[in-house]
C-alpha cells in the first residue's frame, strides 16, 4: 500500500507472477481489503493461490522508520512481516518506506544465527553482464567482520540466484593495492582473504562496471552514496541525450535511425529486470522494491523471492557463516583435570 503508485502495480504483478511462475505456491496481498478487492475484480486469477489479508493502516514515505513499526501495528507493512515471522509466508516484498521495512524486518524477524548485521543488496548492470553490490544502507557503521559476512552472503546469492558458478568477490576501496584503504577496509581485506569466498582483492570505483567482480562488498554509508550517485549520473546522461537529440530535425532523424541501439541500451539499464534489493542476513526472505517500481519490476522481485526460497539461500548462509566463524575462532579444548 505504501509505494508511490499505491497497490495498482502490486496487484498487477501478483496476477502476472501467478500465471508465469508455478513455483509460487501462494501470494498474500496485505492492505486495505476494499481497495485490493476492487483492483482484483474481473481479473482471470487462480484465487486458490491468492488471498487478501486486511490491514487497516498504511506506512507512508514520510513516517519515521521505528515509530512506524511501533505505532502502526496494523499497517500493511507490519502485518506482512508478521506473516513471515509466524510462518504463514516464506518471504515478504514491499515497495514502501525503506527505513520502516528494514526496521520491521530487524525488530520482528531478527538476524540469522551467526549474522550480526544484515546487508541490503541489489544487482547492477556491468559492461557485459551484472554484479551484486552490498551493503546499500542497512548498516552505515559497519565493522570488518560485517564486511566479511557480506562477502559470504553475497557470494551465496550470486551463486544461487544469479547463476555464477564461482563468484568473484571484491572489496570496495580507494586503490587496488592490499595496503590501501582505511582501518575498516584493511582489516576487512584480511578477513575476506582468509574466508572461503573467491576473494579477488580491492576494487576501485572506476572498475565497478568493468566485469572484474561478481560481488562488491562495502559499508552501508558508502554503498548508499554510490548507488544514489549512479542513479543521478544515469538520469543526467539521459536528460543530456534527450535535449541534444531533439534540437533540430537532422538530429531527430539520427535518433530515429539509432532507435534500435537506444532501445537495447534502455533494456540493459532497466531496473525492472533486477527486481529490487534483498535484505540478506535476516531470518526470512525480505525484498525491497523501489517506491516507483512498475508491475514488471515487482513481478521480477516476486520471482527472485521464490528462487531465494527454493534454492535455500538463508540455510546456506547460516551454514557458511557458522563454518567461517568456527575457523576464525576455533573452540578451545577444556582444561584437563587431575584427580
């Protein structure tokens, strides 16, 4: 209910996903029942696989994160997360308030065993493929162990969901040399080097899109700034092209002749293909769609949620984190006793 376009694209996405993805056993639409039923009316749906769950409140984009969770207990967002907590659903997806969504997930679901802080991850296009980057803002004050855990979780996600057999994991820093960076990245580099992931070392900003890694690990403060800078740069270039290509008839003709190339470029950069961001490390599959997400984007996110469940992403994370921590902190033998 809390997305920029209200429930309309969510309902459309649910209808499409049920038709396309038989692995989705059931979808619960959580929100104001009257509005949702009105949008569902007349659609050719398998109602055995779809239910409406009434929630009387809506978390808006202006609501403060923790306050929204504590005060609006019957909001669509809180009720949806509660369904995962209670085992009624295996995943939750929301295009609403990001801060409130993450707060609800942390407060109600907690983190997976062995995971101290979750990381928000999304897929971005590279020159000839795509890569996963995390954290994008769930944990602004990260510690080195958090970044190591992000590397493990990101590697599992890239392998299970993106289909990369042996994902290359890179640490975002100010230089490729091992000794470059701040205290956080220097220690995180050491931990990642000793971890089970395929760690390829540091990666700089100008190599982000050069197909050198499949997973980029960073703290939430840096990741959020990088993501928003990329989005702003993309909009700027698009606006420049639009202005320059419509200045005179000759340029308009050139743009028309290059229409196929522009369409291909648009498709590569289309965020609808990637389905939003997943909050890795919480005890349940939690996917955050963009507030302006279209029905196609939300449908992609539903597919990713189903894949994350069926491919046991969280189970694999728990096991890999456990093994890594045991290696880093081996159990000490009990002191011998002499009678």
